[in-house]
C-alpha cells in the first residue's frame, strides 16, 4: 500500500513540477518576445542566463531528492527518479500546449537543456526517452529482478552517450571546428540514425536484463 501511495505522490509532485517549469518558460518567452523558437531565441549570455541554468539544475536536484525520500533502497530510489523525471518531462509539454498551444507537432524543435551546452532536438525525442524511463522506473520500484552483465553496462553507457551527443552535435561541432558563433547555433536537421539506433539498443538491452533476471 505504501508503494502505491509513493508512486501517486511522486507522480503528482512531478506533474506539479512540470506545471511550474512550463509556467516559467511561458514567462521567459513573453519576456524575450519569442514566438518562433528557432527564429527568436537569443542564446547570448545575459544576467538571466545563469539564473536559467541554475533553475534547470535545481529541477533535477528536486526530482532526485523526492526519489531519495520515496525509495526504501537504492533500486527503488533510482526507479522513483526515472519515474519522476519521465512524468515531469512529458507533462512539461502537456502544460505548454495547454498554456500556449505549443508544440504544434511532436517533430517541432525544442531547446532541451543549457547544461553544459545547448541541447536541441525534436519534442518526440525526449518524450520517447521519458516513456522508457517511466517503464524502467516501474520495474525497479516493483522489485522486478534484473541481471546486468558487463556487456549490458557497456551497451547502456554507450547508448546514453550517443543519444546525448545527438542533442549537442551542432554545439560540439562548432567548439572543435571553431567556425561560427556558438550562441547562434540553430539546428537544421536531426540525426535520427544517431538517436534511434542507440535508443533501440537501450530498449532491447533493458528487456534482456529484466527478462533474464526474472528467469534466474
């Protein structure tokens, strides 16, 4: 019974956090006059940039802390973090659509994070990741046994690194090539192959890990 209550409370907390996060973004868009994100956003640092970076970090810290409080062991704590992060991310877009009818498409570009570089990607990409995190989170919270080999860990880590790289590819290219203005980065195309292949590897490896864990 306590587990079910914790899942509900953590879910409500994540939805409320998403409301707060999306409300702040609505205010920022109004303050900077952003109608079209790709056209109007200005990434040149100002006094509010560091506040915004701090807000992003504070959000992750709050989601992590509620997971630490809700879980009775490290497996459950990680599970609650995955659950809260996934619910928060999905409802962030739901609230934005309710407030300002954005995004109009799941393929619309969004700037996902500013830490440590600007992350760009279509809205559907973080939503897919969030659905996977919620699924894994529920399995961990419910004490579903899993068996992780060294190869599994390598696949997990490599998949996550490649997925993260797909979001910051343009930023990293400018840093190493020293061509163009870092603050004027605007994505033109998303490397779906670089995202989908490691995402599927992550999904398949997760299924294998929990399937073999239950059999053993």
